[in-house]
C-alpha cells in the first residue's frame, strides 16, 4: 500500500515536471510544494524556491506567497525582508488575505520597509475584511493603541470580537480586559469572565488572572450563565473549524 502511494508521487513528479518545463505555472507551483514537503523527492527547499519563482514570475498568486514566506524565514534562500515584502505585496495586490496580513506585519515592524503604522492598518484591514482572524486581532490592537489610526476602543472591541469568535485566544483575552475595564463597551464582569475564561482554556496564563478576578465579582447565577455562554461560544468555534 505504501509503495503504491510512493509510486504515485513519483509519477506525479514526472508529469508536473514535463508541464513545468513547458512553462505551466500551476505545475511549477506543485513542483515547489512537492520539493518542500518531500513528496516523491527528498526535501529540498532550494529547489522548491526555484519552482516557486518560476510560477511567481508568471503572476501565480500561491507561488508568490510561498516565495515571500521563503524569503521571510530563510527557507531555501538567504533571509531577505525586502524580497519578502516584494512578493507579499504582489500576492496581497491580487487579494490574498494571508499576504495582506503578512505585508501589514512588515509595515508594523519595519521589516524590509520603513515602519509605517498607517500602511500596516491599511493591509490589516484588507485581510480582516476577508475574515482573517490574525489580521482582525492586529487591527484591534492598532485601534486599541492608536497606532496608525486615531485611538478608538469601540473599534478595537469590534475587531477583537471578530477574531475572538474565530478562536483567537489573544483576542479573547483582550476582549475580556475591555469588558473588565469598560473600554469601548459598558463594563460587564460576566462577559469579562466569559472571554477571559475561553482565553485561559487556550493557554493564555494572564487570562486566568482576569477570569479569577471577575469570578469573585459574580453571583452564583451570573457565574453559571457566564460559564454556559463560554461553552456555547466554544461549541460555535469548534463547529466553524470543523467546516473548514
């Protein structure tokens, strides 16, 4: 059974290479994936990058993103933030949410480009509006701190909530803190407990302190309701992940 699978990968490599040598971008991209994952060939990141570049130069979005990641992390090439930015931008301009988020990170940190929080916000927003949870969280942070946009706690809450509902533990923690402090939302200890408890369950240690602090401020009935709400949200997040 295992030999049959290995033989299939080898045959796939032959067909992909034939198509790739004729300039078929999707085949070039698949060759890159197979070299990176070791399917049908030994793992070789340098060869993966070679094929990603062939496809990326033809405008193939997925290859552009993979090439950017390679430069960002030094996989198969020397780490080069400026090249990472170049390829993230090409993929981002084609609408790829992951590339948009990554480009936002580069602007936020000043990696490969001059630091520019307004540009970071621009790209985080594009990805966030496509439902990227990491970008939603980052956009929430920008509004919470006033980096690149006027500080706006209500907007921060909005984006933290979107990310939190997708299972972002960091967003759940921040949302819990916002409810605890009454920033951007009316102060609500029950909701603070619900969200911080979810974050704590995902391993955010500081969230446990918020959960314990707010738990002491709730009646037995309020606590039971908050715990039930946490279970409901957790189930919704789990169901959403199962559909992906």
